[in-house]
């Protein structure tokens, strides 16, 4: 959720208790979502391009802490997150 971690961070919790700051925070999230949505798929294409550029180096890393299959699964999970996150944020913002 957009509030994940807030209860554990005393400073952030206190800041977001102030209505003006809470509204500013929500407005910035909305602005970010609108920016990604207005961009079409170029944000996701760019992320995919960067992952494709770095993949050979990540997989060839002699001290990597993951197996190639784990890396690929992580990439798939990340791309799914990037694709779905704007919609999820939009739904959460609409309920505020």
C-alpha cells in the first residue's frame, strides 16, 4: 500500500499526520502516476532495455549471489511490478 512502512517510521508518521503534508504527499504520488501513465509504455520499454543491457554482466558476475534462473525470475517480477504499480497506486489514491 502507499502507507507501507509509515507506522514504523516515527518522523514520517508525524509529518503525514499534518493534513497539508499528507495532501502534498498524495499529490506527488498522483503526479508520478500521471507521468508514468502519460508516457505510454516507454517507461516499461526503457526498463526492459536497461535490464537487457545489464543481463549478460549480471549473469557473468563471478561473485553473484543468485542462480541464473533466480535472476530471470527477479527480472520477470520486477517488470510485472513496473507494469502494475501505476494502476495499483491509482486505485489506492482514489480511495483516499
